[in-house]
C-alpha cells in the first residue's frame, strides 16, 4: 500500500504540470490545444537525449524551450494563418512525430543506462530518504505553479486572462490578442514539455508513443481537481490541478493493482475512469437536480394533504 501511495504521489506531481498547462490553455485562454501529446514526448526526448550526453540540468530548460517553440508554431497557425485552434494543434502534433524522432537520434526509444539524472543526483544528497523522488517532483511542480500564479497576476497575465474571456473586448482595449495567445500557448506547452522532461529522467527512458493520450488524462485531472477544490482564483486553480492529478494517479494505481491479473482490460477500465472523471460535473449537476426535484415533489404532496 505504501508503494502505491508513493508511486501515485510521484507520478501525480509529475503529470500535474500537464494539467496545469491545460488549465492555462483550456480554462484561461479557452483554446483546445491538441499539441499536448506530441509536446510531452518532445520534452521527454530532449531531456533524455541531453541527459545521455551528460547534461541532466541543462536538459530541463532545453526541454521547456523546445515545448515553447511547439506552442509558438500552434499559435502561428491559429493567429496568422487562420487555422482553427483544434486543427492547428493536430497539425503541430503530427509534425512533432518526426521532430521527436530526430531528437531521439532517429530511434523509436532511448534509455539512460548508468547516466546521472536530476533524481539520482538529488538522491545522492541524502535528502528525503526513500521519498526523494516525490520531494523533488513536488518541489518542481509547486514552484512552477507559484510562478504561473504570479505571472497571471502581472499586466501581461491579466491580458491573457482577458483574452480568454472576451477577445473582441481585448482588441478594442488596444491589446494585441495575437501576442497574448502566442505567449499563453508558448507557456502552456513549455509546462507540458517540462512534465515530459521530468518523467523522462525519472523513468530513465523515452518512447515515441510516450505522450499518447496525455491530453485526455490531463483534462481528466483538471476536471477532477476543479470538482473537488472548485474554481475561483488562480491559486485555487493551480492547487486543484495538483490535487486532481494525485487523486487520478491514486485511482489508477488501485485499478492497476486490482486488475493486474487481467491486464488486457486495463485500457478499458482506464477509459471508464477518465470518462467518469470528465463527466463528473454533469453527473454532479444531475444529482443535485434530482434532489431538488424530490424535495419539490415531497413539498407538493404535503401541501395537497
């Protein structure tokens, strides 16, 4: 049980960065960014390749810069060429497949054997004991969350938030929505790539299909967190995605443990869990409506008597 908790916390913190990126692009900018899958793999590929070359610390900012470049391409297609946001993300995601192969040296997977990573170097300090991976992953995610909250409180951050609320109003206020959308998507994809970079060094491997389905999982984490913590301030939003990601990983670990003998149905169970997580707000509203309906019927019966 302790191993399940440790694994869920470690992966929860690492993948919370993807949910945080979707919080920025989907919730704040109101853009369905489909670049996420390929961008996660890109961050993972850049991180593992540079770590294999002996630069584990340089690999982190390099992965974020590569993710920001992917976000810039998506924003350029959307704002300058008039491509719909979903199609722009799909186009970039398709092109990233070849880019990721190039980053991995034209191989479909790459592993780190006996190379130092930020996790092994942090473990050697003796801080955290057996919880060192959770401590480092949590520190990276919390720091990134605080940076995001602080940024969204700046003049530029407020402009990005206003762009998601009403693009025409922003344009009428002499703010260039093209610029704010570009900055927002670059930052969101930089966080996605950071998640891939951390996961790649933690697992010491990268596969060309590592990011498949990440956007759905990230969205599920986002909605789970918002359902439990609620929506409101930017700080609450950042906390909600971390809580949602950890809870999703706890559920996933329990499902994996329960259905370990039936590994073939794991994908089906995972799909059901994700579907229920995304449908949770609608189910919650339906349950509240049914309670109100029963209360109204009961009150009506009392009045007729």
